[in-house]
C-alpha cells in the first residue's frame, strides 16, 4: 500500500521558500458590502421569493422537486449556527461559485457557519455538476479517473446515483462548513421549517419519520435544482452561436480556433456538441495536475484544529482520496496532485466588470489573463527563487504545489503570442449564461 508520508518526504514536500508566513487577515463571508456581493439579505431575499411562489408557472418553470431544491439551496437556517446557505459559497451572479470579492482576492477559501473556520479549497461551480458521471476508471488497466464531484472526486455518486446528490450531503455535516451535528438535525430543520409541507408533498407524508431516507431525499432535491434549467441554463453567447442565433466577433472566433487547436484547451474542455446534439459541457470530467503553485494566503494553513500539518500541508487531490479506499488505493500514486477538471461555462460570469474571480482549486489565479498566461508559459519561465526580485508570470513562476504527475503534454509551453492569449480570454467570455433564453425542446 502506498505511503503518502513517503511520497511527501521524497517528492511533494513544500520548499522553504513556498511555505506561508504569518497568518494574514482573512475576510469573512459576510464582509465586503460591495456591489454584487451576496449579503445575507440577498440570499434570504431569494429564499423568501421562492417560498412565495407556489407553482411552476410562477417560478420560471421549476418543477416541485426543483423548487424544493432551490429552497434548500438558499436556506440559511440549515447550518449550525444558522447563516450558511449553499448560496453563500455558490452565488448565481458569479456562475455558481465564490461570490465574495474580498475572499476571492485573498485565500479564496470561504468561511463556514462557525466564524473563523475555513475549508481547504476554493468552492467549485455547482452549475453543470449534475452532468458528471459516477466516479470510475476511464479504461481498464489504466489509472485515469472520470466523474465524481468535489475537487478530489470524493463525492463519487455511488450512494445516491448522482455525484451532485452525494456532494450535497457533504457540507451539512462538515464542521468547516454548515456544521450540523448529525443528519437528524438537518431533517428536523427541513420538516419543521416553512417548506416542510412541500417536502412531504414531494416525498410522501411519512418521509420525516425515516431520517436516513429523508436526508437522502434532501440531497436529491438539491441536485434536482442544480440540474434545472435555472442553474444549467445553456444560455451563453456561444450556445446562441451554435444555434445560429448570434455571431462571434473576429477576436472571439480567433480565440475559438486557438481553443480547439494550438492551445489544446478542448482536449479536456470539450467545445463541440455531443453525439446526440447535446450542448458542449466544456469539461471531460477528468482530473489533472496543472502544476499550480501554492496559494500562500489560504487560511487552511493556519486552521490547526483541523489541519495538524499546518503550513506543511500539501493538497494531494484525487490521489489522497483514492488512498482511503482499498479498491482504488493501487491507483493513488499516479493521481497525486490531480484535481477535477472544471467546466469553463460561466468562467467569466461576474456581477460587474471589476469583480475579481479566483481560479483553480486553490484560487491562486485572480484573472483569466493570468491563468491563460500560466498555461502558455509555465515551462518556459524559470522557477521563482526566494530573495530574488522576480515577478511571477513575468520572469518566473512559483514552484508547483505537487511536483508529481504534472501535465506537460497539453500545457506549459504552448508558444502563444500575447495577442493569442487575449483572443482565448475573449472567447472564454462567450461562455457566460444569460445571453439569451433558449427555447424548450
């Protein structure tokens, strides 16, 4: 069996110059007050509005189970103490990912219900997550995995038949997120809450008497909402372009050609329709190690109660999860450092142009320009050396957090010009939902 400790000691231990220093001040999820930042009142307003609308005709065509899932998604009562709804970390105005500008600018990891407790990774987008298959080996005899949710794939989908439903149960009982003591507490909050009648209407009058079944049903309802046309809208400019309803600019078309050609983006971020004419998902739901540097502002490094390794912690991603399962442990080493390949849909969606989003699993990159430049030049520029007056992305890049299993085939030295990088960024801007309203099939 693989020893992760040995791997860390030999290959993945952080270099002294890459260790974080003193704990920086970290903004809380409720701070900011900036335009587009979903304050508690905004999340509550969406919840109350959803509660008032009693049928699909009044609520954008959502089914009853999808409406129930939306109420669960925006319900701030479902944490301990109350205040932490799913939407606090997955805001619609930012493409269902981190909606707080100040947090995105720094560690990119969001605070949980208990003040001062932070997780270890940036929140992924909950949009299009329901499309992920159950975690599985891509091919027999190989080590590549496909599917699952969370950055490390641990929401496999094996329990409830959908990784998004498995994922929905994780935050409720996580002390770093919604912090409920047990499933019964969550079920009681739902059954005794303002939409308990709707919950019983969807899942049966006796559903609340069976805690395990009720808890699973809560997760399935959230996944139903995440799979609805409100979240998986397929309403971007690129979707309109594929339907013949919009034209891309010359720069956007150039970016698309690069995306599918020289830049090799579409190798992992599929951009063409599927075999049954389904719209592209811009992910193959696989896993990759991009060689991303450590985010030294990640508050997890100082979360000593839950992270005894402190600043020496290394995110081994999928490989660390595989090590916890006897059936997958033999595949752990070739997957150390790999994380979920996210969809690029809504990658540039933001409430206003100056709003800062964070990119990659640890939020190291703060702009599309910087991450595209990293893909292009990671293996061209030297590794930054502590003490030198160097500028990451200009004359060097910091060392990767995990030096194993880095993708050197599809990225790192793409030979793109600055103008070509800009064209790719322009194309990525066409993937934001809300450009038009697709017609129902």
